[in-house]
C-alpha cells in the first residue's frame, strides 16, 4: 500500500498559545513544518515521537478539544510510525494463520498485512510503550507492530490486530484516526469481539 503526500493542519494547545502547524511530506521523508505560530520555535522536521506527543497532549483535556485536532495528530503519528516500521524486518502473515483465518478476513487483508516486533530501544518501541491502549500491539495501517515476540505468537491478539487492518482498509488512516480519537471503544470492541469469534471457530 503506497500512501500519498501528507497535508495536515493541526490546532493544538501549546503553552500559552495555539500552534498552527502545516505538515507536508511523504512516508519515506519525514514531513517538514514550514510554519509555526507558537512557542514551538523555528521550522523543523517532525519526528514520530513529537507527533505522538502532539496526539497525547491533544487528548489530555477533552473540554473544548476538537475531534479534528486530536484525530489529525493521531493520523500523523500513524503515518510516521508506519514509515518507520516499513524500514524494520516486516514479515507477511504466517501461512498457518492465513489458512486458519481465511474465511474470517478479506483476502487483501491477509495478503497485504505485514508485521514486526518493535525494538524497545527504537523510536517506535518507545512510542509503543506510551500508547494508551496496551493490547500488546498496535496497528499502523497495514502493518502490525507487536511489543514482544511472545505477543506476536498470540493467535487472539493477531486476530484482533487484523480487524484493525480491515478497519483501516475501510476507513482510511484519517477516518480511522478521527473515529479513534473521538472514542476508541467501538473500534476496540469490534476487534475484541471478532477476535474471540475467530479463535473459537477457526
């Protein structure tokens, strides 16, 4: 899956003012922040960790916080996280799981999904450790990043994350991020429910 150019406008609380950040870039090149109007300082490349900080900060105070703001920050974190994951040792869905899950997921989900295990010392690993939903893995578009190798061997967790891959396929990164930032419960509930059903009825 090739993701296009990112054009995001984020309105985030930053100290005493509001930061207006315009991002442009691709999955291969970290996006440049050409203009800032806040205490954030001069133009700089946005890293995965900073994007995650923006998202986490935007969700700290829901009062008056727009869904678009936190959703856009999450979308950026997902895109940058995916770009970093692609450069790691990604693998296809194991053949035995593809066979077991074939009747439960679209072919494109099982064929296109890739997975990896985060290095705890990497930027992706550090961000994953801070991710609010501690399921043992996080899905970044069509790539599943597990926290540990043992987590990657958990069939229910793998089934759970494949549901998220399908949700990304249907909603797109921005649509998924917006809904997740607004309320993650329905998205996670769907993944948990289907994962239980898949593992119970292979």
